[in-house]
């Protein structure tokens, strides 16, 4: 271990000596060819890299190529970029804060280690079945949300939520996943009888479906689930309840608690190619059980990079 530390110190000293002989711009160019994570690591071990890492030329390369066009859509602040003294400050702000775009119906941020784009569609930007019917859904403003409004489910037996996004706005050559962001009210019920299905739709092809109990505390024994499927509304529109219900829940997930206090479930994932265009549709549905449901509060759908499994 001591030998390794000594070798590391010698390597750092060698870099420092070379750095005194070469222009700072060259080192800035070297750093710009790495990643934000690696640039921060290198700047912490050698003053040569530390000085170069402050250069705007480095952080412009780490920002998305269309960052100016995106941030020009910042809500109420067309000169948003000019608030920051350096591109590094701008980059770090975008990693730690969502910026609201398009009349506060979309939010934009960056994934910290890679600089890849993260986007969130507000509930108002989604299609929610019966969402404009006050009998079934109501729209509220709450301080916990980054958006002006969230959608609260009053009561439906047909739960269907859809969002759409153009692939060309996402970072190329990146694996993305879409997540429904929501919470539940204290009186939420009706979600323990049948799992909701989440999936993506691209070129009329569905991704593998994810199954979720949106409110795990609302779980009921299988026999009660089967008895609840006798819904006359569903029978009238031609949907038959499946009484052959498997009570095994090994393939059904539970929502994950987020650091911001909301919950999330993954709808699906997709690898965006280098020059890929087209539209990705993101869906969550629970339309088979016929059970009346209440108490979901929808903030939106988030699309962010996800490490691709080998």
C-alpha cells in the first residue's frame, strides 16, 4: 500500500511539472474529453487540472449541445443563463435543480455524473382518462410539487395515464427509463385488488410490462379481489373480469420512496440511439379489476438516464 501511495505521489508530481510547461488551454481541452465525474476527480489531485477545470470551454462540452435553446424556454426568465458567472456554475445548478419550461408544464435538469438530460412532464402535460371531469379528478396546487398543479384522483374504476415525448429532445446514445411520480392521500383505496401495468410504446411495439401495487398498504386477500370484479360498468363496455387470479405477488413491485418525498414506479426503459427520432409513449393502466379507486396524487412522469444492465 505504501508503495502504491508513493507511486501515486510521483505521478501527480510529474503531471504538475509537465503542466508548468504546457498552456492551460491544452489541459482544459484534455479535461473536456473526459466526463464531469472524471474532471472533478482530476481537479482534486493536481493543481494543473484544478485550474483548467474552471474553464468555460470544459463545461460547455459537458452541457447538452442544445442547452441554450432549452433554457430559452425557461418560465418567465429568457435570460436564465446570464444569471451564472461560469458554465460550471450553470452545470452544477442544473444537476441540483429542475428548471421549469413551457409555461411550467415541463421540467429540465441534468444527471450529475454524465450531464445527460432529465425531463419531467407535469400532470397537465399528460393524458389522464376522465381527467377533465370534476366528478372523478380534481386539480390542486400544493407546495410539495414543483409544478403549479397536480391531479388528485377522487374515484374511478378505469385508471389510465399516458405521456408522450419526442426522442430527439433526449440525450443520444443513452438508456432511459420513465417513472410515474405520485403520492397517495390518507384515504386512498382500491389499489390492492389488481396490479397496475406500466409500459412504453414505440413504433406500435410495447416494451415489457411492469406490474405495480400503487398503494401496498391497500392489499387484500385474493378471494376478495375476485369477488370485487363483478362491475356492471365494465360488463356493459365488454370487459370481462379475470377470475383466475394468481395470488403470487413475486412479479409485482412496490413504489419507491424518493428523496423529494414523492413516490415512483418505473413504466419501462428504452435505449435512445445516436440519431433517433420519433415519439415515445409512456403508459400506466389498471382497467381489468373493475374496483373503484381513490387517492392517487399525480405530479407527472419523469424520464431520466438509467444504467443499462449487461
